[in-house]
């Protein structure tokens, strides 16, 4: 798997903004990726040193459109902790 296809998009929410202050960044990742691949992708793409990674499988939520019921897609989220004092400049607005 190519490293540029592992990270799909950053997760931008209130909780992820608070985690960023602690040096933790959340990404939506490819469902086939594992922790070591995610950490290597972050290291290569943003030139930082990840310390740890937590992977979470986010289940789809039930939705309803008029008379049809359904469910949104499930996806995989990774929370990457960086070395103390490091930050990803794209997120910090620089």
C-alpha cells in the first residue's frame, strides 16, 4: 500500500481540536491500514516523529430518509501521538 493513500483526510471536530493541544492528531485512514503503516505515513508526509498510534473502527450510524431506513458507512480512525514539542504545521495554520 502506498503511504500517500493510507491517510484519507484529517478528522476536524471539537474533540480533535482539543487533542491537538496535547500533540495528538486524528485521521480517517484506509480500512486495510495497520498502526505501523499509519505511523510511517505520518512520518513521511509531515516530517514529524510519531510516538504511538491508536486505531478505532467507527461504526455507521442509523439514518432515515422519509420512509427508508439505512445506515451510514463504517470507517477507520487513527489517533497519532507525536513526540513532545512537535506539531503538524498544516493543522496549526502555518
